[in-house]
């Protein structure tokens, strides 16, 4: 079960509203949703939580790029809402590099067998595949790390230091809201 809410900072404190993510397909959509809730381009926090699995905090300050923290990236990767937050930049990958390479390979259609060459070579003595160059260094370029990912200082100036954010697990959004002085307003939308 998911819970999503927006916390918008105002002169009088925080205002909370629950939000539906049904129409949100990209991080850009989520950022736009947060900016719409902003009062005078002040800070807006988007909380997303999947019960007992992971939570994410997205911070939007005016027109700046969103800052993202995810408590468990590998758990979030298995979630449609989590996938929205796991951008190439956050994962440290070249933006859409794989898609570009795959598109070029498909466009050109080269697979190494253009001139009648066999798909692979075998060692006639023991029929093992010689082209099986497993450059496996233990790292999968598509792998998403287990554990926290993103900007651990996303809430530091609002009252929740990095160290405390990293220790949060279940019911994290309640603890975050409490640290921000917004527990009561978040509870109204929960």
C-alpha cells in the first residue's frame, strides 16, 4: 500500500495535502505537481511511502532541480512510483545511454555475422564457447544499489540531520514530519 503527500512550507508553517500519483509518470510530472502546491515558490516536500518497504522524499525549492532521497533503492526499483524517482542521474548512469546504443544497433543491424561468419567460435577439442567473454566484474550496469540513495542532506536545514535520516526505516514519514514540526498537519491527510 502506498501513501503520498505534499508538505508545502508557508509563512505560518507547513500545509499538508494528500496526493494521487495516478497521473504522474515522470519525475518532471511530480516536480510540476509540487510546484503547483508551492506558496511563493517556497519549499515543497513530496513524501512517497510503500508500507514497510521504502520511502522517498523529493524536495522542490522554486525552480531549482528537485532533490531526492530514497531509503532503499532496490525496493523502490520494484515499484512503479519508485521507478519515477530512480533517474539515470541519481543512479550515476549516462542518461539513456543504453537506449541510444540499443537503438543504434537496431538501426544498423550489425551482429558480427554479416559476412557469413559464425555466431561464435568453439574449441574443437572440448566444444567450449570461446566468444563467451564474460567480462563479469561483479557489477551490473543496470543494478540498483540496496539501501539509501540520493541526497542525504535533503532535510538537514529543515531539522533532520543526515545521520538521523539514514537511520529511519518504518513509519519514517511520521518521524520526518515530527522533526520538521509538521506531524499534526501530515496526520490530517494520512
